[in-house]
C-alpha cells in the first residue's frame, strides 16, 4: 500500500480492522530495550508517537485523552497535592497534572528512558516543558516496582499505560492495584485507562472487576479519542471513600475537550457498557 511518496502507518486495531495515517517525514524509528519506538509526521494529525505499532498519540487529538485521564480524578479530589503518574513518557499527562495549582509534586515513573528522551526532544507541543517543571520528578523504573515500595504517599495515582501486553501487562490486575491502594493517602483516588469497550470489552470488564476487589468504590467513564481503536475510550476511577462523578472545583485553565459538563456526562454509560460491567 505504501510507495516512497505515499507512506502510511497502519495500526491493526483488531485482527480485521486497521486505522491508517498518511505519513510525512519519519523522525525516528528504532528499538529501545523495551519496545519499537516510532515518531513521524502525519499529513493531517501532526506528529505521531507509536510504540510496538500502537498509536500512543497524535498531536491533534492527544489532549482529548490526556485531559480526560487527568481532570476527572484531580478535580474530583478535595486537595490533590502529591500525584503519581505511572507511564506517560510523552509528558502529556504530566502537563495536564501540573496545570492544577494544588499540585505540589508530581512524580512520573516511566520504564523506558528512551521514550522520555525522544519525546522531550521531538514532542515539545505535547510535554510543553512539563519534564522541567520544578514540581516534577522523573524516575526510570518499572511502575509496578516503584509502587510496591510506596506507602500512603500520594493523593492521586494515574496509570497512563499502553494496552495490556508486553511491558504494560504488570500494570493491569489485582496485585498492582493492591499496591496502588497502599501507595495512596487516605481519601486518595486511582485512575487508569481501560481501552476500547467496543473492541476489547474484556479489558474493561477485568480491570473493573479487579479494581472492585481492591477498592471500596469504582466508577467507569468514557471519552472520545479519534485515533484509538473505535474512538470510544474507557477509564476507571477508584477509591475507598467514594469517587465523585462531578467536579469539586472549576478548572482554572483552558482545555480542548474537558469541561465540567463533559465531566458529568462522561459517567453516563451506553447500554452495552452497562451490560458488560454487570455480567
Ligand atoms: N491503544 C493505545 C492506548 C494508549 C493509551 N496511553 C497512551 C499514552 C499517551 N500518553
């Protein structure tokens, strides 16, 4: 399908469905110790970051994902001072966390140093200097290892992982969720992305079930990310003292996708999602 002048990146979203993005200049393509890393210009969606052939972000729609991963958790917490981000080596999640003036420290734990290094260099509009913010601390370590050594330290834990395969697998499942619970302070909130409920219902179902066996409260909400499989994307919020489905404060910054109204509406689930969660 690709010729020299007409190159495409295609992600096989399922065995029978692909998404194709027409590429411009390739910025870099190489193997890191953990995964295949690709950074390229696309003709319509800005720069693309793909890991192991999966789209992590395009500049055009990354804010949709990062805002919806971060703001429901932070604006639903009464005073989020210390925040832990697991994964998210492109810096988009960290950027959104640091927009909250209550945040005094944000620790980002990324397994792959090269992802941070290359995103820092080529994806300025995504991280917008967040790696160098005095409130940010960057740690290169497997997220599950870092969390297993933390006790009652964080107000919010955000898991910005890829799909549950390869180096991301340990970030899904009960043992990791238990360690996250231990790492949270009283009244703390956990949030993670849970994939496409349309193509991968089992992923959401299992994360929801496993979080439910660890935390007192779990809530599912949805967002729209055009370049992720099916576009319809799910997230789970969890905590032991309830998880508010409404913002406790107004956001004091501009956004591309998130609004307090979207926040409230995101918890209204289509029938097929309600049904898969109740099975
Ligand atoms: N199907 C890929 C889902 C990836 C979710 N996380 C992306 C990381 C962007 N910060």
